[in-house]
């Protein structure tokens, strides 16, 4: 509800580490997918919009308005 998507390293579940906080496309994100190699992330919002990001380059790739 705060217009963010947060990436966590949970390899150690007792000491999870926040890796990044990304701006979401809507106040309510209901779906997130990360590519198998971890380079790309897509988020889907309650407003039926999708945002794709290149995590390695830290940039937005595509936004479906």
C-alpha cells in the first residue's frame, strides 16, 4: 500500500536483508515475477498495469499504461 516493491535476500531466513526498494506503478501491487537468473523483475498492480525492470542496470524497461 506504499507504492513500493521490496527485494529481500532470504538466504538466511533469520537475518533477511533488504536489497532494494523500487517504485511501484500503483499503490497496491498484487503480482511480482523475477526471471530465473535474477536480472529482470515485473510487477503487476491493481490498476491492471505492468512494470518491467532490469535489476542489474537498475532501470525501468517497460511500462504498460
